[in-house]
C-alpha cells in the first residue's frame, strides 16, 4: 500500500477513509482536499487534507443517527 498521503491520490484515499470511518459511527464529517502547489522542502507538489473536525473529533452527528439517539418521550404522561 502506498503511504504517501501528500500526493493527490494518497490525499484522496485518506479523505475517503476518514469520511467512511466517521460515517460508520454515525457522524457527518466534511473533508476537503487543498492543492498547496510546489513545496521546496519536499521538492514536489503537495495536497493538504482538511476537515471540519476539532482535535480530531467530529463536530456534528449525522441527522438520522441524532434522531435515533434522542430519548423518546412518546407514551409518557406529564404529571402536574
């Protein structure tokens, strides 16, 4: 397996893996690829992988999963 995640193909594979990982766990994660152009230190072009996660964790749960995880109050009577 090619582990270069800085080129276009590697960044695309990493994006897909991140999105699938969190989708399977009920989270919606937005991952974008950003072309950074030529980087002298790397002596090549670079593609950055950026997301809307904070500290590596998703910021929002998938709407469908969110509805399923909410406690249901149907059938409960309110006591006054």
